[in-house]
């Protein structure tokens, strides 16, 4: 039943920050998906008879690709594929299932927070046996293979009914269709004090969780309302839709503005949260206060011991380089390690596996721990709930006390989206050439202490990743970072990250953009962002 199909390479199958992401019509070209899948299978070894985990965020084209993966996994010799019912698995749940069932690896179909639908984005990501995204040496091997591929193998078999839980056989391979929520929900019960959170909800605590019509809906509904007793309507927009209801499932202050507005209103609930397309990102807003992802990482790390899963403390904290240094101060106080990695969750994998870090986080709304090898949106929300229940204080009170103890890192990210790739590349090149001359000079009255192009030396496997973002440090622990996004699907996205440290509690109430205004202007003076991009303003400010 196995058939070999002749094919030719596509030149554009290089995985980015998080797998291969392209527009749906690109993936719909004949052989495009198959080429990439075969390149994955050719690039890894030793899966004969083993298990592959498969699921996605339910976006347009998810179901079709699920069938292709099943047929090709059978032809390539896997012994079993575990699929989430309906082809659904959130990214953190997929990571958990790979680990729990000791699978060889997993295929996650998602373009994360990017829009979906027939003209929207799609993505394929390969995760390895530790449950985490394939490291660079694997993604490089996949890309190399995709440039030389001349055939793929598949089987002729009728499509599997992925909506019915149970076990079927495809060309001698077992396909197990499982409840996508059950294993994950059980793990959350083990990590967090569900009794305390239930009491919190019983006492009248009000929460709004926006699943943005993406994959977290069924998880949030079951866990928050089903198991924790939160009132009906706590979870909103909880039906995953192939086009996310026409919305952009990116939980930030632009695309989840309605949630932000609700939390700033006079009758606001106590706590608001949202997650993205594939459920790995989180947005956290308390009544009257937005918590930046960088602050959230620091506050979660400082309080994690209040949750049963972390009662023995943390081994270390890891953050991506552009993420603010708020977590560094917590690590220092706790006397534990702090690690600074390039953008991309895959860089945390080694630190987590080696037991060097327990909690990781990124400015891009990602936080997670060693319970899986992906960031985990709902996990962050549940840890917040656990902390709120244990401390009996509001998000605002917790944040203020945190800043008073550690100082406040004012932080913002400015994105310039869909810039012509050549222009963006030229801007970074020119800036790179300028770096050696910057230290010692002053811009807008602020003295530059150091400027470099971030390179990461993995302390576990010794690998080096260069050109991971330009950093310019000013006196007083302020900093700007510039890099190009690795997740966009059209043109280039320029990201400017701005951070200013403020130790004085009397100055912890400033408006963030106002507090950063000098640095923002300095960034343009130094890098010529507006001139290079031809834009007067960023497309998104978070
Ligand atoms: C992915 C990666 C994250 C990264 C984010 C933004 O998140 O997993 O590690 O921080 O992209 O990356 P970039 O700045 O290169 O666009 P997700 O949620 O899209 O998978």
C-alpha cells in the first residue's frame, strides 16, 4: 500500500523561530506539505515502530494536513500516531502528551498567534522526544533535506475519522484518537492548589478568560468552569474556529483590547486573561493593571513556591534576551541561576532538561516551566490564580509590592510589520557596523555603556547562535534591543524593545510610553528606524 511519489524541492522551507509558517495557499501547493513532512522524517532517525503525537490549533487546513501526516507516518514506519480528537491539541498539551507517552516526537500544526482562514497563515512544527521544539541542528537538517528532496512516501488509505475517540489501524500502524484535554487537565491539578482556587471563585472572585476562538477554549472551559467552579461565561469565545472568528488570536493590547477595556472599567472583574491560537501564550490583566509578560515572569517566579508543584523552590530562571531584566532581580534575591537565551522557546529546552532552570519566560507573552517543554498559556493563568488565592491580594497589590521590593522595569515593544525585507535588512546591517563606535557616546543626554550583537553559547551542549539581536545599553540599566522577527509570513517585522529600570517607588506610577520616550527617540536617532522603514509609527505597541 505504500507508494513513492516523485517530487522537486521547494526553496522556501526553512523553519523560522517556531517551525515553518506560510500562507495557507503556499501550503496548498501540490506536494508542499508532503515535501516538508518527508524532510522531517528523513532528517531524524530511529522512529521505526515508535509513537508520533499529532494535533494542531484547529485553524483552516488543520484537518487536511492531519490526514496527510497520518498516511505519511504509516508509510515511513511509525508504529503509532496519537491524535487529539478533531485534530486538536494545544501546543503545551502536545508537549505533555509527547512526554507522558514517551513518544518519539510530535507534529504540531499551528501558526500560533498569526491569523487563520483560507488566506491566513498555517504552520508545521516538529517537536522532539523531550516534548520541546526541535533544536536548531534538527531544523537545519530538515531545511537541508528539503532542498534536496526527490521523493516522499505515503499510503493510499481512506481518511481516519478523527472526531471519534478510539483506536483504528492505518496500513498496519495504530492511530489513537484521544481527548485533547484530559491528560493536560490532570497535570494542572497536580501542579496547582485547585481547592484554594475553588474557594477563591466561591468567595465571589470574578474572572474573564478570552480563548479568542482558538485552541485553549476547550481547555479553559473544562478547567476553569468544570473543575474550578468558576461561573458560566468565565471562558469566552471558547469554540475553536478555523478562522478564529475572523480575529487575530494574538493576546496583546491591540487584538485583545476589548479584554483590556473590560478590566479597566469601573465594574471590572478581578482578573482577565487570554491565550493565543495554539494556547502557548498568555495575557494577564488585573483590575486596573496590565502586567507586562516580562513582569509576569518575574512575579510568577517570585511567588511560585506558593503552588504545590513548585513548593521546593526554583532551580533557576531563564528568559529570552529581549525580555526585561525584572526576572534577574528575583533570581538574584533567591540566589538561583538566571540564563539569557535568544528568542525562541527551543533555546530553553537544554536548560530545562539539565535541571538548570525551572521557570522560563519571554516578552512575547510566553511563560512556562519544566512541566512541559513549551510555553504554556493556561499554566501561567492557573499559577496566577494560585498565587492570588494564596496571598489573598489583588493583582495590583501584588505588582506594587513587587516593584517596591525589586524596582520596576518599564518595558515596551514596538513592532513595524510588513516592512520590505531588503530595507529592514539594510537597517540592521548599518546598525551592526556602527556598534563599535557607540560605547562612550551620548544620545539625548543618555550615555551608552555597551553595544553588541547578541550571541548565545549554550552552556549545556556548547553550541553557539550568533546575530540574535542588537543590544544597546545605557547608564542606569536602560536598554534598547533591535531584531527582526522570525515568525512573520510577509515582508520583515522589525522589533524594537525598550527598557528602563526605575528603582524609586515614588516613580512607579508613570505612563509606560512616557517613561520610555527618551529611549524611543534615541533608538530612532541611532538606528534610523523611521527613515529605513518609511514608517512614521510602529504598527503595534505592546
Ligand atoms: C514564537 C516563539 C517564541 C518567540 C515568538 C516571537 O512564539 O516560540 O519563542 O518569542 O515566536 O518570535 P519573533 O520575535 O521571532 O517573531 P509563538 O507563540 O509564535 O510560537
